[in-house]
């Protein structure tokens, strides 16, 4: 059974640790592993060659070496001429400033208060796809939306030292809102992206910080199919 890095890194946001929803780098860190999965899948001859030659890289303005410096913004494209790409241990895809966007990935996670957040999340997705398109070259970019949706029966969020557990009434539990939030986001985001995948999970965000997929086998299969379609489309488009 194929295991995918993106799914493991997504799990790692929650399992055994406190999830801090206001950390803006978490989605970027998860997104960059989609490109590692594409290379490992090896279904796109053009993408594999481009990564090996380091003419296509993960966008990252941070020039420091090391895994902690990997702060790509989920975009993959043509390296700016004259720049030297950096390759970190354990990664196939190098990083550096990009001149164009060929694949853009946006990740959002809604862990609680989902209905309240849905308009903002939808708006962020819609704005980001326009940004990917604005930075494209002669061919339109492949745009991918990944949204994590929590289905836990109860969860807790944190603001500094204060905690806010759901109570099922005014502060509704994730499982009470997840289906409607999912419907809203898919209906508004799906039509404007080439690919979209819901990462449905359960996370209470309280010690010992357990995590489980709503349906891991289905998620793994859907993600593998998404990677296959992206690979085929990349060869056609670029």
C-alpha cells in the first residue's frame, strides 16, 4: 500500500501535539509535500525531468539552508534565471525563487467554528487561485485546493494560555458543522480549481492529542487519483 508524505505531514500537525490554528506556515509546509509525492509517483515524465534538472523548483524566498527554512508558499514553477536552487536532505524538489507558477497548491484547515469561518475560507481560496493565475506563464497553472475538515465529537482551540472547548450549544462541536461546511466550501471552491480534495479527520486537540482519519483508505485513494490526474495534465499543459 502506497503511503504519501502529504498525508503523513497533515497527520503530524495534530497527532501528539497541540494544533495552533493561527500558525500561517502549517498549510505551506503540508502543501510542499504534494510535489514530493508527485516525484515519487513518477507518472509525469516532464515533471520528473524538470525536478531532476532543477529548472523547476518550489517557490521559497528564504535562502537559509535546512528543513526549518523550507517556507515555500505552495507554488512550483520555473527557477528565476541566474539563481542557484537549494536542495535539502530528504527532499527531491529543490527550492528557490520562481519566475512562473506551473502548479499552485492552497491548503486551509477548519477545525472548529466552521460555519462562521466558511465565507473567509472560501474567499481566501478564490483570491489565491487568482494569484496563481496572475503569476503564470504562457500556459495556465494547475491549481489545487486541499481543505482539512474536522469531524471530531468535541475539540478545543487555544488563544495564548486560554482554552476554548466546544460545548455543543453556542460553541458547536465539529461533527455538528462539518457536513454543511464541507458542502459550502466544495460548492464555491471546487469550480475554480483544477483539483480539490477534502482531508476529513477527527482531532480533539487535547492531551494526548489523538488523531484519526474519517476514512483513511478513501482519502489515500482519492489523493492518489488526484496525483495521477495532475501528472497527466502537467505533461499535456507544460
